[in-house]
C-alpha cells in the first residue's frame, strides 16, 4: 500500500506540473495537500514496518511516558521516587499532520491572463504593403492555411498569490520601538482557513455581478467560501515571548476551534431558504457626504489646558455592534461539551476567579441536544480559541523552572497540571525558563458573501473584532470622516471591568491606585491580558470583547489597528486624520508611527496596521477631511521640539 500511495503521489504531481506548464489555474492549497499526502505515505510505511494496521490518516504520534519510576538499591525505606517530567516545551506534537498548514500571509486572487501575458501580436496589419496595394484574403473552399494560427494566450482568469505585506495599496504595517531597548509589539496579517461567517447577500446582489470583467476577484478558500482575512496587533509587556506566541499561534487556535466545533459556512443554502424573499431589490446606496456643520459637534479633538499643554486624549466608547447570529454546527452537544471541559480545566489548574466566572457567548448549563439556549455563534468559537490559547500558554509557563526561585518547581509537575496541551502548530511554547509577562491582543476578521474582495467599493462584508487589553481598532466613516472605535480599553477603572471583577474575582483582588493616581490590579494597568500567570487567579483573564459590524458598500474608508504606544498619546481622530493624508495604507501606517514617536511622552513601542476598505478613495471628502486635528497636531509637534518645555 505504501508503494501504491507513492506511485499515486508521483502521478498526481506530474499531472499538476503539466497543468502549471500549460498555464492552467491551480488551487492555492494544492501543493500543501501534496506535501501532506507524502507525509501520510511515509507514515503508512512506518506503521507497516511496526506491524500497526491503523489508518494512516490519523497520524497521531504516541506520547511517551510522562513519569519514570527509578528504584535505587538498598532497603525499601531508602527507595526514592524520581520523576522525569515532560513539559510542553519538550512535548512531541500530538496533531493531525494532514490538517496542519502554515499561516497564509498572502491572499489568492484571480487575474485576467491578458494582464499577465499581453498580446504578442504587433499593433497594425501583419504585412508591410501600402494600404492601396493590400486586399483582404478570401479563402477558397477546401484550402488549408500555410501556417497554423498563432498560439494566443488564454483570456481566462489565472490564480495568483499576492503577499499581503507587499500589497501596499491594500494593507500597510509599521512598528517602532520608541525609546525602549526592545520592541515587544508584534503583528500578523493574512488569510485563515475557516468557514465564512458573513451575512448572506440579498438575492438581487447574488444575481448581479459586483465586479467588472477586467477586475481581479478573490479566490475561494479551502472551504469553498470566499477567503477570510485575518489582521492582529499584539502588545507584549515584560518581554516578547507572549506576543510572539500570539503572532505565531493564535490564528491556529481559531482554525482549530472552528474544526472542533464543527462550524459550518453561513453562505450555504438551507432548506428553509427556498421561500426566501428578496426584500432588498437594489444594492445599498453610496454614503451621503456630510458637511462640516453636520459633524462639528461629534468631532473629538484634544484641547490645551491653561498652561498651554495638550491634555491627554479621551477615547470614546466603542461602536455598538450587531447581535450575534446563531451558526450551524455538526453537533450542538459536542460544542457545549468543549466549552464545559475548558471551564473545568480552568477551575482545576487556575482556580480563583475562574471557579465562578461565566464567559460571554458560552452556554454552561446546556448539556443535551436541542437545549441550545443562545446557540453556538462565531463569537463562541473566538471566545473558546482565546481562552484555550491563554490556558496553554500559562500552563506551559507553570511547568518551567522559575529562575528567581529554585524551590518553586514541584516534584511531580504533570500530576498537578495534567498532561500538557500542544498548540495546533506542534511547536513548543516559549523558552526554557518561566515567562511571567503577558500581552494584549486585537484581532480583526473580515468575511465577504460574494467573491468580490472587501476593498471593492461595491462589496459588502462582515467584520469581527476580538479584543483583549488596551490595543485599539478604529474605523474611519466615509461620510463623516470621524473615527469610530470598535474596542474599549480594559483598565481596572473602566465601569464594565469593575463590575466584572466585583462579580467573579476573589475578595482579595481589589484594585488599588499607584502614586500617579492610576488604578492597577496586581501592579498591571490592564485587567484583561494573555499570560500574566501570577494574576490569573484574581481576574486578569483573556476572555475577549467581541464586536460584529456589517460593512456596507464604501461605508468605511479603512481600519486602523494600533498599540497603546500610539493610542496612549494620540486621540482616535488624530490617528484617522494622519492616515487620510497618506497616499497608500503603507504610508499611512508609517506616518502614524512616526508621529506617535515624535510627540510621545513615554517613548513606548508603537505599532500601526492600516487596512483599506471600499471608501478609501473618498476618505478625505466627508466632514472636514483631515483638517479637524491639523491645528492640534502642529501644536504637538512644536511642543515636542521645544527644548524649554521638555518632555512631560
């Protein structure tokens, strides 16, 4: 069987090499599947040598014994039990190799072949005779042309990969360390493999072609749906191990959670949709541009105090998103079991706050099929993925030795913490020593109901934001030019965080103020974060704040994701106005980082991601454009350059 599998693999590879030579479209995930088929063939051969007849598709590596008991010579009272522990840092990958893939930091699109291979024929007639001497050729019946027709390139669409970070007109990212010794901020951008969650387009839009014939169109994902784009910014503190872990692994946890929940596409046609009526006969109208008088009352611009210094920015509350929509899953009871099992792990390993907490979008009391309460949503999947990633990271750090305390390591570590859980990638978590820091995170997912990409001015899409900490996600409204925040800062003084901690946290985890008047919890400025293992029991959790927003055609101009090194000194409107003046998203991200570094009072790491939306070309037409904060930005720059004032 192994030889047969190899022959089929070689035949399949040769066939697709022929397709590539003929310039025929090849699926984006085809070569990954070929690679995994090779791994499956090798694994099958190993099983046959060892006499194992299990199916090669499982590919689950057997875990070695976690403890070995060694008896020393001598009497029974002198026998000593020595434990050889296996940490998650050294654990073998217990994953399905066929379902594992590297992160796609690119998107796949269809381009007309004519744009890749221009017409090779010269412009004008093929002969050099004067016009009066040339006559049209009239073929005689039964005649055969002297030469075969030219081998013209195909006009069909060709599948191409475009690295997202090189698509400067669609996406831009910039990061700077400020005055710090190291840059602990990280970011990620690409596409992930999960079913679509976009709202189904009206029938009129499904019948009407959104894009023109000569425009590029987005290719389908491995699920058969339009690709889902993933953007994330992660702000580490105490080091970069946690932010690096989120950059490399968090998207894998989201993909794995979607598989484990059995999540199905929201675009699949259901049986109860046969009598669905077309309530929206036409596409949404383009946004109506607002004048300066209409938006001046809503414009939030920092002001100067009586001493002439610019006051700290006050961020507005987040936009209220739409309610979660129930998603279809393979088994409701299996999804509820996953949620309850995760909570039990938190209670047994962490305890404290997690003995009583009830995560939003979870259905703890639901236990039987049909008892769905609020049902399973894509928000439930994101909540599970974030909590699972945080627990794995914290448990992995607890298994490692503390360099500051040699007696902190328990003798039988795995008996206390249980078997280590390996990330979806199979990679080890962190370094050899215990990491006590953490990281905030803001993740954006964009799903479209049609093949038209989300940056198309006529396209509709669904935006999901999962947020933990004080990084921020902003939308720029095309009609008004105003900044629309999608996240709120998770600080202990925030009313929502204060209620959450008072309800679930232990009695000894009250918030205290520092010498500057800022409230902190166990010395941390954020009441929600990944990592921070010493503060988990008192309520510093990684349960995300999830917001769903429906984006209309050209309703918004762009998305901005920033770390607190940017939002800590700049107002939301300043960030948006700086991006408006840039020619491309890449330039806008770099301008924001440069401006934040220039006027910063603490020199923190600064990171900015800019994602183009349908209204990008009209980003400066609504309201007052970028002039609303022009004066205060000039004052900030002058204040930063004035040597007599110095830094605040």
